[in-house]
C-alpha cells in the first residue's frame, strides 16, 4: 500500500488543539471521546454547511467529516480552527476551498483547515492505516457522503493505537535534524513540541492504562514519572502552545536531548513504524 499523504498524517498529529474533557477509556478499555454532531455549536454550523456544499460541488461522491474542538463543544470564536477531513477530494481543491472559507469566515474562526485523504488510506494492516481508522471512528463526525467508518465497536486504547497515532516519531526526528538551522527556529520548535508531546501522550496512555492526546496533561504526567525530563518537557510544551518561541540553540539542544529521549522510550515501550511517511 502507498504511504499516506503527509497532509493526512497531520490530521492525526493535530487531533487535540483544545483538551477534550471526555477523552479516555470506557469500562471495556475502548477509546472514548466527546466528538458528537450534537456538540457542534450553532455558530459554527454555517461554516460546516457551506464547506460541505463546496466539497460536493467539486467532488460529489467525497465523504466529509469534522473533527477537533468544534466537534467536542470546546471551540471558541474567533480563536479556534474549523477542522475538516475529506475522503475523495484532491489536495489542490481542498487547499483552495479551505483558503476561501478561511477568508469568508475570518471573523468567526482562525482558519478552515481541510485535510484530503483517499479511501485507500484506510485500507491495510499498516500502523498508519490503522491509526487513521482509529482517528476516523473516535475523533471525526460524519457530515456528508458515504460514511467510511467501518468499525462497529470502536478501538481499544492500547499500544497498537498509540503506535498508529505516533509511531512515526522516529521519522520526524530524522527530518527535524535535517531541518535544524534552516528556516524559522520558532516554527520548527512549535512542530517539535506538538508532535513530541503527542508521542509522550502515547507513552502516558500505555504506562497508565488510559488514553489521552492532551499535550499538557502528558507533559505533566511524564515529568512525574521521569523527573529528569521535566525541564525538557516544559520547554517543548511552551513552544507547542506559542507561550515561548524557540531559538536555534534551544532547538538543537531539544533534538539531541528531550526529543531523542522520547523517541528512545517510544521505540522501547510502544514501537516505531517499520516504514515512515516522508
């Protein structure tokens, strides 16, 4: 099976921008979230309705889903993004629709982000396909087109789910090392913080037999488990939410310090993908 498009991987990487109070495990150990069509605030429905119309005008058979804070009732206006997953819409058209909708609704939301995927991205036994199926079932709300969520009982919050979400952290580390010293260190630091802390959330989930994608919660808990990592975790948490911009020296230090440590722990406790998206 072909690699999943990096833009689709970013959907999983950015699952939680605002903490979901309902995220966790149910009594059977299955992943639980608050995502529901009933929790979508009325003020955001025109954004979703017109986005669905635009997608259907370009790709009548495409499936459309919403995810993120809008679907958990945690979105605020105008700070929150409206996050959309499409399956069957091409990349260029998705970007064009997202740009138009972002301009149209700039007083209501920060941006309309549309991630394009293909039905084949959901097929197969690879970790990345499995992770996307978990994401679709538990974090996405169906809006239009065929519902391609084939799961009936959901997915357990276990090592396989954690690996499906973040087993590509080793590949990210290699790319961050290549990118260090080129471009804006604050932007690279933000990406490093967000992705690394999602991997930490996977480590916390497995260690505590729970399920979370909350970066702040993960940083706090892993600092308790590994006090020697506390300073590094605090640094990348501040970068991830924009509280403190990273400089080049700090980025270099984190890549060979806290990030390398998390990758090593993830590889040992959960496992990395045998192939990674480039």
